[in-house]
C-alpha cells in the first residue's frame, strides 16, 4: 500500500485511454484517475445505494464487456475487502479485515444496470453482517489455534497459505478495494493535493481512496492493457460522473531492473546451453569417467545458487538462510548420486550451518541492524544446524560424528545465549514469526 503526496498535475480531460495488448508479467502497471467525491455520492444516493455498491456494479459490468464467450460461461466474481473495525472495536494498527465475494453471471442473469445494481445491493446487505463476519473469523481462527498447526514453522505455514490463496483465487475475477476517506489534521490539508493507494496483487485490481473532494481510482494489473479501465470510465460518464487521468508517481523499488533481468536471462540461457551440450556429449561418446554429467550438475548447482543470490540480494540475511537450506539439499543430492559417502552430512551440513550463523552475525553487526530485523534469521539458522544434524545422528546416518556434534554444539550454545541475553526479543520473535 502506498500513500503519497502528489504534485500538481496537468488538468486535462480524458474520455478514453490508449489501448494496448502487450502481455507483461514482470511489471505492475498502474493507471490512475480522479473524480469528484460529491458527484459519485450524489449519484449513489439517487440510486439508493452506497458508493461501494454503486462502483462494484459498474466494475463488474466493465469486466464483463471484455470477456470472451467462453469466459462468460462463468460469473464475474469480485473480492471486496471489508474493514472489520466497523463491526468489532479494535485498536490494532495491523490489517484487520475480512472479505466478501459478490458474483454475477451475465449469461444467465439480467444484464441491465438496474438488475445488476439491485443484486449487488442485496448481496451486500446479506453478507455484510456481524454474524457472517464472526462465522468467517471463527473458521480462520480454528485453523490458527489448532494445536498441531501451531507447532509448524512459519515458512511451512507461508507455503501452505500461498498454495491455498492460489487455489481460492482461481474463482476470483478481480479485486475491488475501497480504502474510504483519508482524514488529516487541518494544518496539513493545504499542502496535500490528494492521496492514492495501490496494491501489488496477481489479480486485476481497482483501489479507491478519497481526500477532500478528490476520489482516486487506481487500476493495477500485470497486463499492459486499459480496456477494462476504459469501459469503467465510460460507464461512469454515462452516470453523469466525469473523470480525469493523472500520472502516478512511485518510489524506487528493489525489484531487478529491465537491464538486470536481461543479463540474468542471458546467463540462464548460457547455463541451459552448457547443460544441454554436456547431455548430448554424454549420449554420443559415453566417456569412461562421467565428466559430462559432473559438469552439467555443477552448472545446475551454480545456476541455482547464483539465482538465489540474485533475487534475494536486497536482504542479505534471508539470502544466507536460503543458501544454507538449498545448498545443503543440493549437497545431499550430490552425495546420493555419487554413491553416498556421507560427506554431505558429516562435513557440509555442520560447516555450512556454523558458517551461515557466523556470516549473519557479522552482517548484522556491520550493517547495525536492529535486533528484531536479524534475530529470527539467526534463530532459524541455529535451529537448522542443531535439529537436522541431531536427527541424523540419532538415525545413525552420520558416519563420522565429530564435526556434526561440534557444529550442533555451537548452534545449541548460540540459542542458549539468545534466550539468556535476548530473552524478551526471542519470545516476541517466536510468537510473531513462528506463531507458537
């Protein structure tokens, strides 16, 4: 979410926007316009509905106009976040919301604006109740408070949540989020022109927020097309509401630039070419020493490690944790494919765990990171270097236990030191990040 102070923009009326069909999955495209709050409110009241219901109906109609015959067999379903503070008092500064999913099948239902508006109004009145919100919250809390699920590490929970979100969003066409009115202290008002809000989601989304008499519409999408926005503003104009396009301004992001991604793609192509050449050589010449397969495996290993470093380079602590986790798994695979001499568990695992823990400590000190910024990564690295070697020792997988035992000892002593000297922060991080 981004709230920003906008500079004065050129007052230029727009009736339609350029239409392009270029597909681009690497960048988020934002198209923003503003309208009069009073004009939208006036029209909504004339129709006997709220602003959110009025704009939800228009948004679904705008999407339907761009759907193919095959797509129109399914309903247009919007995910609409709901601010739970309107139902349950809360002083939390964190997100506190639920959502509803109004859907309309334009093939089987009346396509007139009046019918769509009536359906949307009835849906909101039925779903936006304290009882419905409470039932949904109870379902989610039952999962969070499950005694077994509470013990699962945060990374595993995140993977499960992402998988669930991917599955559930298949039935969602787009997202419509109304952030409502932004209120500021009177002394700040003369210096603020408007507020804009955008969110980064894989789905097509429309975000709203208002300040004074300026209502900001921000469409975000992974596709460089403005067809739906064009339809929406045309429908808005048909309701007697004019809109004006503005140029959004963004802070610099940590995402790879286009040039950096080009270099990375060239590097990936060269790695693939080398691996393919080695496999073809292996199939045709069958060398006695399988140097071709070793070369191909080495290139794949180098590509995986460098890719992690490239995409995680803005967070060195997270980068180190990923390198430890993925690096040890790759070594296990190498050891297994070369006859299992147990060097991966005897030497690599304890040495990498202690080295990663040391590197994290040095990075945190050099960069003067706050305790809450680096502590969770150090706890994860120490836990990984203690629990996994311990399990392998108990299962007698480790042939030469000396290095593993000393590595596990160092990780254990580090965790003891954290509990003794950073006990409060340790408890907070366990509750916040691991949900235990």
